[in-house]
């Protein structure tokens, strides 16, 4: 122990993407403070898209980097997942930028503190106020996510967790429509999220107590030096994993998912569902593989149970839902279960499969929520399933896209979801986890039922007399739909390049 | 052999047709039908041209083979090729599609849904049917197998009867269940091949002869078997079929039962037996029991039906029992009989459902047998076709289905004489319900609803309908009296399959009745 603080030697180029996004987020806050109201939105849009795209370009140029710099590991998985997070962020930013579908403006309340339905809110709306803070908030969340996938010690992982989560709590509560639901979602997300953070940090402390270090490779070394279970390591591991599984939305830590997905503005839900999963699975993989890869026999049984429960509970509860956003929330729980199957494999194939699955799932989710944001009634979204009856007659293109995403979730061949399921199950069989695959197949069958039900509703049910209208979106949402459809089809039909990519990037540095 | 990509071309033509048809404006319903017919006829012509070049004496298991890399990371390639079995089934599909298009000329109108959509879906289905029989990469087969669900799902769910949504969903769920079990086995097979060959592959010929311990083999067998048994459908996985058949249009029912369901039995011959020989022998008694139960159960339930579509759905289930029986007794003659019977059953099912469709079109869409009677008095030619279709379905000697059924029973008798005896009872029941059906519809008094002089008198067949039925009648007779060309094509493929099983036909044992192996 020396008392002198030595500045770590940092490879700035390797972490440049995170720096770009983070600095831009700070600039965004300054813009909120100093720029006049009228051009603010334009400036924020340019900053947001500019930062995300620039970060992505820099990331691509760093594709070959494999380096541990300070507390960050810039290796294959973190590069791929960071790239995926950036892409998902770019697409979700387009969704958030949409202003044409809601007659009152964008999807966000003009001032989140105004009481719903109050005079104040009405005045703000008519005077064209907008909440442009959503853009820097989103960028902060993106920084947190990128950091989360690269964090190589528990403290940085915790900080990343908080940077990622806090903006999301805010974003969840900003819906212009159905404000109370949205605020309830935000509060619920915040309280439960705070709990899980507490679990995480407490667990990290235990692990530090056991190993005397917070770095993940250090914990692995301490484990191999002191084999055998001690209560400290047992509790510490359990608490940290609970914190991570909470973010993933795995059963039994999934209670927040349906309410938050339903209450948040659809654009935020899409971002949350797609990107948070990527980041959280990245962190979970790194924690389990780098720190506890050697002790896999001890934790695999516990995660088996969680994966099985997640797949089954998610699929079964989704059947009973009558609100499409809630249904997709339970579906995302089930999908998390399928991804956990790949996590449990603890082999390079598993890492590659999880990354592929996250990409497939992420874009299908973005597309599905984009569709949801377009089906509207009385100004707001028509999310009750009965409203979707006969959508195929009213708007065949939209209904076909939605069907494609549903088929991808269900894992039908020639869609990205199929290849995802295939690779995940393959990794599990390679790891001799055959029962897990059988449960996975059964859960897929159950899940197929409610995905198909949406298609049936849209195509084979007569539309109601006063049904919802399908709004013609601006170029933003149109692009989101086009990108999601293209990715879902391309990853399903020609997945080779992406499979190659994830295969080359399936090893964690330690 | 020329390097012309026959199979890909034949498969792509209907797909192009579907795109062209979909691009037409909505008002051009007639042109859509005509174009669909033209494209399906081109595909049929190409299929015939290919079949003429098929060489039955070549020792390679597959001819007209093509292969291109698709997803090398997962050992998946686009590989197609046909053996004799695949060839006759592609021929069946290529024949039935134009027939169905012609017969279903007025099946859909704009009120029900887009006319061009119906015919485009049929063409898409044709592409997938050709693909599923031609694939020599197991993964490619699986993709076609699952993708087929989509057009047929829309064909039933969009253009069928009042309960169509229910029937379509039931069909889809059953098929998805089977498909996902097959997927699990497929991945398992891939992993096994990876462990043994160094690199995972889906290439069919590489998978044949893969050495697996019997537990693995039996598990993987079950995944495939579920999918095929649901598709075929065997007892007790059949309950989706009557609903689907009743609610779909006659044309859809023909393609569904006539061709699609054959994919199940085709899959058993092509994939189950060669890849899992040990497991196939292990499970054979179970499958045979299911088949025999299906034969008798289907026939008995058919006896009690008052709906002609349901009646023939149960009848088909009974006949699928025969096909499965022929496959799992592991004799050359039984399996050849099964393949021949698949084709014959496709033709006879088509005839039965199309004639039933013609009747229904004249009677306001009712498929209840009790709504009919005395057709032979008011529409003698139509009644004649009805009789022919009925006789073909009960396997009258001289018709193709008789030959198939007879060969299956012969092959069964060599191994399990008592099973053959019991299965023969099915033929008796079949005769009972088929003849009773004919009696109730074609003879007796003419109901007032369509008696001559009523508002909508029953009319006799039109030229279009005769044109649609004529090829079926002709083929049924030709295959029945002169099956040699077909059997010459089928037999080498059957022998090859039997070799992979390590089974040799038992010598004829005339002196010891009951003396199986």
C-alpha cells in the first residue's frame, strides 16, 4: 500500500468514443442553459446525432484494439457491444426526434413538473415549449451503458450503472400522454433501481472484503488462490448478480419491467428495452466470465434456475396481457431468459451468441415500438390489443412490419431472431446444457402463441367501427422502421458477416 | 448431365410469378389469375423437362445437384438435388398447382379479400414446396419447412370459411410446436456433427452415417419425428387437420393435404431413417402402432361425418397411416408403395376436394352431406367425376392408390402379418364411408333447393372444371395400370434408404405364415 495516487496510464484513443459522447452530453447541458429556446432543439439534434455517429466512426477505427486501460477493458465484447449500443442509440434518437405523430408535438411533456391536465401544462403546450433536456439525458445514459460493458472493476461498474440508470429514471417519467402512468413508472423504476444499486454496491463491498481488490481479474486470482466457498464470497457474488439481473429484467427481479415499459414514452421504452439489455448483459457476461469464470460450477446451477424461471414466467404471463406494451415487456423478460441460456454456456460460442442475439432482439424491439408509436387514438397511443384488430386492412405495410418483428421474436427462420435462438441454443448444447435447451424450446412454443396472436389480430380480425388511426410519420420514424426491418431480414437471411464479427470478438481480456 | 440449375429455376419461376401478380393493380383480378396459371404451367413444363432427363440408373443419391455457400459460420449451404422420391413429389406439386388455380378460378372474390393475393400466395407456396422436396441441406429443408407455414396460414386465415381464424391459428400452433422440437434436434445434430467431423455441418450426405450413441440418436429422432408426425399427421397429432381442411378453400385444402402433409412422410423417409437408423428401428413398433390406430380411427370417425370436407380430412388421416406403415416396416416394397401412395393420395385428395368444391359452389357453400342428394340425376357428369374421385380414394384396383396401398400391405405382411391383417380392415371401412358418401350425395331424391326449375338448379360441369379434373383422372389411371416408369424412378432411392438402415428385404417366406423376423 502506498499513499501516493498514481494516475493510471490511459489509452485515450481506445476510450475516445465514450469521451466524445460524454463531453457532448455536458455541452448539451450548457446549451440548455445558454442557448435561446427557439434553436435549442436543432442544436441538440445536431449535437446528439453528431456525437453518436462520431463515436461510432471512432469505434470502428479502433476495431482491432484489445487493451486494458486503467479500469476499463477495451476488448472484443466491449467493442462490439459499445458499437451496438451506439447504433441502437442513433435509431432510438430518431424515434425521440419524431414530432409529426402527436398533434401536440413530440412524445415528451413540455415540463415534467407541471401537473397533468393543469392550466400550466396547457399554456406550455400551446406556447410550444419543449423538453430538450431529453437529448443530453439520453447521451449520459449512453455513456453509462458504454462504460458498463467495458468496466473491469466493480467500482467503475457501479458508477457506470448509476450514470446509465439515473437519466433513464427521468426519461421514463416524461411522457406527454398518460402522465400519471408515466410518473408511476418513473418512481417505480427509481425505487426498485435504487434497491438493486444498493444490492450491487453491498455485494461489491463483500467481494472486496474477500479478495482485497475490486478489479475483476483480481477477484478471479483471489478465488483461485483461496478455493472453497466462504460466506463472504457467496453473499458478495449473489448480491452483485442480483443487481445485474435486475437491470436485465430476469425473474424474480422483473417486477418493474411491465410497469416501466408501459408507462414510459414509447421512444424511451424502445431505447431502454434495446440498449439497457445490451449494456446489462455485457456487464453480466464480463462479471461472470472474468471474475467467476473459474468458479462456474458453483454458480451455474443457480443461474439455470433463474434462466428457466425467466423464460417460462415471461412467456406465460405475456399470454394474459391485453396491452401491447405490457405484452412486449413480458416478451422482453422471456427474451432475457433465452439470452441467459447463452450466458450460462460459459464458452466463447456463448459470448458470440449472446452478442448476436442482443443485436437481433434490439432492432426488432426498436421496430416494434416504432410501430406502436404510430397506432394512435384520440391523440395518444392505442395500446390496448383490441384496438389493433384489422390493422392489416388499414395499413398493410405497418402491419407487415409488425408481423416481421413478431416472427423474429418468435424465432421463425429467415428472421434475425431465429439465428439468434439457434446460436444461443447451440452454445448451450455445446456446454451440455440440454435440459435448458428443451425448456427454451418449450418456452419458445408458448411465446409463439402470443406473438402469433398479434398477427391474427391485425390480419384476421374485423376492425372495430371507431378504430385507431395510423399516423403518417415523418422521415425519422420511417427511417427507424426501414432500418429495423432491414436489420431483421438481413441478420436472418445473410447473417454471415455479423456472425464472423461476433466470433472474432468473443474473448474477454483479463 | 448438364449444369443447368434446374431445381433453382423451377423454384424461382413461381416466385417471380407471385411478384408479378402482386404488382398488378387491384382491379385486374382476371389478369392475376391468368398470369398465375401461366407461371405455374411454365414451372410444370420445366419440371417435366427435368424429369425426362432424370437418369434412374445413376448411382449418385442425388441428381441435378447445386450447392452454394450460405452461412458458412454455421455450416449451412444452399444445396439442392433430387432423388427419385423427391422428383415424384416435386412432380406432384408442380401438377397440382395449375390444377388448383384453374379449379379455384372463382373461389375468391374481392369481398373476401384480394384476389391477386390468393393466387400470389399459392405461387409462393409452390416455390417453398419445391424447395422443401429439393433441399439436400438439412437446415435449408428446415427453413422451407417452416416458411411454408406462412403462406398456408394466410391462405386458410384470409380466404377460408367462417371459423377460418381459429383453424389457421390451430394449424399454426401445432406446426410451430413440431417445428421448434425439430429445431432443438437440428441444433443437437449440428453439435454432434461438429464433435465428430471437426466442423459442424448440415449437409445431408455428411450427416448420414454419423455415429451417435443410441441415447443421443433416440432423443434427436424424437424432435424430428414430432415435427413430421404433426405435419403428416399421424394419430394422435391429427386434430388440427379436420378444422384446417373444413375452413380452407378447396384449393387450399388440396395443397395442404395433397402436398404439404406429404412433407411429413417425405421427411421420415429422407431424414429420420438414414440419419437415425438405430433409433428408427427402436421406435418402429411405436410408429407402426400409431399408424394402425390412425388407419382404423380415421376411417371410423370418417364414417360418422356429415361434413364432406371433414370426412375426407379424416379419410386422409387414415391414409397417412398406410403411408407411415409402409415406411416403418423397412421393406423395399413397403416403402416404394408408400412413395407411390403419397403421389396417388395427392391425386385422389385433389380430385375429391375439387369435386366437393364444385358441388359447394353450386349449393351456396354448404359442405354438409345432408344438403345434397340425387346429383347423378341433375348433373350426371359431375356425379361421374364424384364417383371416380370416391373410387380412387377407396383404392379401386386399377387406380394408382390401389397399387400403393397394396404394396404397403404386401411389405407389411412380410414382416408383421397380423398388422397387415388389421390394417386391411381399414380398407373395408374406407369402402363403407366412401360409398355411403356417394350414395347420400349422388343418389336419392333431389332436394328442392337445386331441383330443376328451382331458383338455383344444379348445373353440370363446365369446361374449366373438366379441364382441371382431367389431368387428375388421367394420371390416376395411368399410374394405376402402368406404374413402371414411376417405380423405376422411386426404387433406387428406396433401396439407397434401406441400405443406410442396414436392412435387407427378407426372403419370401411362403411356407411359414406368421413367421416374421
